[in-house]
C-alpha cells in the first residue's frame, strides 16, 4: 500500500523558528533508538515498518529542506534504502483535504494510507490499521478507516471528533466534527488513516470552511452521507504530540527523561530550538525550568537558540535559567 505524508503546513504555532525551518524537522527523541531525530524521520519509518515502500511527502514553497533532510537521512542509513520517497507541493495552504487531493495522481485507483507529520507513537498505528483494513476491505462501500483516541473533553476542541455507532475492535463512524465546541464523543481523530481512492471525488465536492480550508473530515462526512462506510479503531500505546510548543516540550521531557517524569541516566542531549519564550504561558516556563533542573542532576545540558527572555540568563551553550517570576 502507498502512503502519503502531508507536510505542507507553515507551522505558525512555532514562529519564529518555522519561518526558516520545517515544523516536521523539529528535534525529538526517538522512543525506539533514544537518539535525536526529526519528527518526519519517525513517521517515515512508521510507514516503512507497516509495509509501505512508496511514500509521497506533500510539501510547500519554502519547505525544500524536507527533501534535502530525508535524502541525507537515507544516504546515511537512517531511513531504509528500499523506501521510495516522492515529493509534490501543495500550492496554497488550503487545508488537509486539499493536501490529500495533491496525492491523486500518485495514488491512482488504490486505497492508501495517510500519516500526519506532527505526532508519533510508541507502537505502530498503521500496522494496526492495516490489520483492521484486511477485515473490512471487501466491503463494497468501504470509504475509510482511521485511528482514534479517548481524550479529556476539555481539549477535544483542538481535534476532529467522531461519533460511533458501536464500540469494539472495529467501530463504525456515524458522524464526525472538526474542532467541535460540543464534542459528540470522547474519541478524537489522531492522524492516521487508510482512505479509499473515492475520497478524491468527495474532497472536490466539499466547500471550504470559514478559513478557506478544505477539511478531510468534511470529505469523510460527505462519504457517509453518500452511503459509504467509515470505520475507526482505538489506537494502542502512547501517542507523542509535537503539534504545538507545549505538547512538543512535554513530549521531549517525557521521552528524554524516561517517561512519567522519572530521570533516565541514559537520556541523550536534548536540543530546545523552537521556543519563543515571550509567548509561553507561565506554566510552560516552569516546565522548561523543571526539565533543566532534572537534566542538570545528570550533568546534561540543554542547547538553546532563541530570543532573549527574562526566563533565562542565556548562553548558546550551557546556561543557567532563573526561576520564572
């Protein structure tokens, strides 16, 4: 099965770092290797481990660094040689649905996997999706199957949320809403999909939202209304979010320090290079301070590249933060 990785977003939540760097290259700690990797490296490996050897990365103007990075990673042996990486551009930021539409010629008449580039997992959700897909692919009205996760209701407004007809190993989706004020359930869409090639016609039939974007959730809702079946499975394992500064910092803290706030003597050097402390919340400032304190106990240093801030007495290498006021 072919895989598609939409990576055309401008990463506005990480400005000013993403004015010159692709968000998908944010440094994180790989849960498997415990080495520093870009988020996209882990996502590409996830696709390959699930058996996808043809992968299309959808980029945008100003994000040529993604291709250069992945090429170097493959030459260096960090990405398997047998994976064939393809690239195309989304010409304007018109939403995830429009980005997926850019894969139409690449996909052809096949069903295909979609992996978003701002989160990764302790297990492989695409493998789980493919296992479930094998059970339902004979459905003549198959439209899609996606991963979901139960999340606290107070944060569901950040996600697409599904309403299911039944709970079990494979659940059928009755409805879905993008970033709802009143969520229809606790099941949030977590960014891994297998889509029927019929999705493209439905994307073209969807009107842009208030921001001028075409949402993939609206296209799948259109599929449901046209009699196609959309399914979901609850993901296994731990999800690591790198979609906004607070989540990214929590992710590198948890993985880097061994999880659950426990110090890990084998923790690698942790680079923090995407924070603009002037816009961080007070609680996040404390999180940075706690991370530095924990690493300091193990004689590790955090390397920074950021604007001056009252939070830190800054040096590019080796610094001593002041506790936030």
